[in-house]
C-alpha cells in the first residue's frame, strides 16, 4: 500500500513539473564518444561535413546546390536551404519525402496585406 502511494506521488511529481510554453520538452541524447565511435567512416571527400539528420551523431556530407534534400536527409551546405519545387501543391509533403532541392537562401518578406493610413 505504501509503495503504491510512493509510486503515485513520484508519477504526479513528474507529470506536474512546471514547464513554460516555450520550453523544449524533447532533447536529443548527447553525442558521447561511444556513439561517435560506432559511426561509419566517410568514404568520400566532403566540402562540408554535418551531423546526420535528427538526433544523429555521425558525420555526413552536406548536400550541395541542386542536390535533393528533405526533412530526413543531411542538411544543405552553408548558405543553402532546402526548398520544395516552386509549383508544388504540397510543399511540406515534398520535404518529408526528400524531394526538395538545395538552393541559395532567399530572405522573403512577409506577404500579408498591411493597411497604411
């Protein structure tokens, strides 16, 4: 009976920890030496090395201009960003499926209409 009470209090304390709305709840595990030692060696020469997507620790070659990219692929090289095709009806779906292309970053201004009086 006491063990059930202790377990209940422990669960309640974990469940009701105060978190601010902007606080990140999920964090990737640290890239400790053991995890990095398990990484395969790069077989090619890369112009830029990035970590594998998600919570990966292993080094991979960054994608270059016009190479395919997406949410689950290595990042584009510095100064590039992954873009869906301009005429895509479902741009997010393209990025999830790895059908985007690395292109030069473009700063887009907001397109909302503003009432200037």
